[in-house]
C-alpha cells in the first residue's frame, strides 16, 4: 500500500512538472506559436499507444506458444490502454490540425493508419466480449490480434504510397530535421510522464483480469460441485449448499 | 494424404454443397448488384466521374458481398457439428482451411464474372483491351479478401452476433487491400491503361503475408 501511495505521488509530480514544462519551459514554435504545445501531449500518447499495441501482439504470440492465461490477461490490458492512448491522439490531432492545416481531418497516411488501428483494436475488444468460452476467447482473439498487427505496416505503406500530408519525420528524419534541444527534452519528459500513467494502468488492469479469471474458475468449480451434490443429495440440501 | 490432395477433396465437397442449392451465390450476386445500383442513385455520376469512382464502387461492392458471403463458410459447419468431423479426419488443419479458401475464391470469382460486365454496361466503362490485366488485379484482390475472410469466418463462427461480427473484423483489415485494388483498377480504366506495378506487387504481398500467417496459425484457429 505504501509503495502505491509513493508511486501515485511520484507519477502526479511527474505529470504536473511535464505539464508545466510543456506550457512554460518549451520555447515558442516559429510558425505555429502556442498551438504547437499540443505536440507535447499528442506525440507521447501516440508513442504509448503504439507501444501498447506491440505489447498486445507479443502477448498474443506468447499465449499461443505457452497457453498460459496470464498472457491473455496482458493482451487485453495492453489493448485497452492502447485504445485509450489512441483515442487521446485522435482527439488532440484534429484540435491541432484545424488551426494549422485549416481542416479537422485529412486522409493522410498517419491519420488513416491510426484510425484503422483504433478500429482494429476496438474490434479486438468487441470480439473478446462476444466469445464466451474463456480458452477459445483467448486463442481466437490472439489469432485476430496477430492478424491485426500484421496489417498495421500494410496500412501505413499503402497510405504512404497513396497520399500524405503529415510533416516528414521531424525526429530522426534525416538532414535538416531535428528538434530544438529544449523541445526534445520537454518531449522526453512528457513521454515519461504519459508512460508513468499508462504503465500502472496497464499493470492494474492486468491484475484485475487475472483476478477475474481466477474468480470465473472458482465459480465454475463451485457450480460443478453443487451439481454433483444435487444429484447425490436431496434437492433441498443441494440448495442450502449453493 | 498430402495437403493438396486433402484440400482438393474438401474443395469438391464445398462446391457440391453449394451447387446443390446455389443459395449463397445467388444472394451474393444480387446483393452486390443492389450496391452497384444504389451507388448510382446516391452519387448520380457523370461518365467522367464514373470512370474515376467506378473502381472504388466495384471493390466496395465486392468487399461487402465477400464479408456477407464468407460468414456461412464455417458457421454452416456448426449446425450439425460437421466441423468436429472435419477435425477428426486425418488431414492437416491447413488443408481444411485451404479447401475452404479455394471454394470461397471460386464463389466470389463467379460473382465477379457476373458483376464486372453489368458494372461496365451500367457505368459506360469500356473493358476491351484491358481484360487480361483486369483479371490479374481481380484475382489478386479476391485472393486477399478470401484468405483473411475465411480465417475470420472461423474466428467469428464461435461468437455471439457472428453475422455482424465478421464484417466488423474483416473490413478494417482489408483497408490496404481496398486502396491497392482500387488504385490498380483506376489506372487500368484510364485513357491510357497501364498495369500499375507498385499496386499489383502490393496486392501480391498482402496475399502472401496473410496466407503465411494463416498457415502458421491454422492449428490454433480450428482446435477444439
């Protein structure tokens, strides 16, 4: 419990400091001015969401190889966290695009890829909700998760070939690209802060899913026992037991 | 028994099953035609526009028709537990999947054979001179649709609301295929038709990626 409180305080401090740095410390951008500061929220939420989707794929592969329930729990936890990050990205993107590009939305490579990605992982979560048998749910959703992840580069390449409006990669993008060093440091801080929120969220969700699974198994065991005793004893006794 | 031989036997079984009633084919073709006609009402395209947007419409019709048609592929096996019988047969699971993919490919191709001429007439598109190259694009696109669709038909067959679920799983995955197939078809229907190498290669790549993935994952897909 103590570590939890300490962790919460650390993450809260980190988030407040990152917010302050993004709003006040980072230098003004030459052409976009204040509106560019949304960058410090937009990019970190993407980074976490793509990381989370990669975790989903790894968890899916690990589940199919080992058949351990915990990988399935990790998969669903990461998918939910990824969808949150993706949703934040999809909401902050248009807010930034409207004043800068003049439109809320354009069908450019990265936007389209992310939108499809969001749809794919929402379908992944929906699919899980509609499959009843736990083992089958884990296996089939793992297969779907792997297919979805394989699709991501294809979506990106196809849209890249098709049309694109996003800036050429600014960070690590070759000659003439690159962030102002202060901007880079603030961005890094914001990435750490967002991970600071997402990782505990993911771990908690993972634990919850494991507990839920345990509960389901216990419930099944109790049901199996009560049906056995129903057949052995009189109906009234069986009822008392359950 | 070799995988190819087993797949061929399963293919015969699927074809025989379908051609006894032809219900799947008939409904698919009529449904796709309804989409083609409704599109013309919704957008009222000029001849110039229909050449530009026609390919998109055609592929949307195929995608919708495919996502409905592929659903019974595995769901049909469930009503009489025939899937269990297939699983017990001494053949590889990939053979079962491959047989179904081939059967679905044939069904969807037959629907396209009917639909493409109808589309050409309704939208005043001349296909003379490009038919061979068009067939190549259609085959590559249909293969991708059928490969992913058959796999997802097996995934959704066990779920509740499976009829709704299959299009939901399938259509987002097919987004890159749609772009590639439409762009390749557009360049074939242009004033100076060319076979777009990039998009054709992309389509082939899509097919290869997902066929390999289904080969690797088919055991998990069909396990009890």
